[in-house]
């Protein structure tokens, strides 16, 4: 019988977490470059392909005006996840 190795089991989850952090960093970089304003990682959440950004109304309007360009850039930069909308 094969022994259960907790390290190998937990490694799967660490890869998922690193991927999520990388995706959020990529989203932050793309949006910051597009609107010329820095967004914090803590203000970005991804739920079922929708990117939620918690920020001031002025910055949110800038992001939403450029939503199509940002979504297109995200789909070309991050191939392993599909983004449907930005809110």
C-alpha cells in the first residue's frame, strides 16, 4: 500500500494559490497600465470569470470605459482562464 504524503497533497493547493496571485498581479498591471492609476491587489477579486474591482467611482468609470480593451488584453495574456466581465 502506498503511503499518503501530506507534502505532495498540499503542493497542489500551493500551486493554485500561486496561480491566483499571478493572475491578480497580471490583472492589476494591465488595468494600471491602461488607466494610468495604480490599483491594489486587495481590491481585485475573481469569481466565476468576473473580475470585481473595489475602488472609487471615478477610477471604476475609467476601468469600465476601457472594459473591452482590458478584457481583450486579459484573454491574450492569461490563456488558462476566461474572463467574462469586469465590475
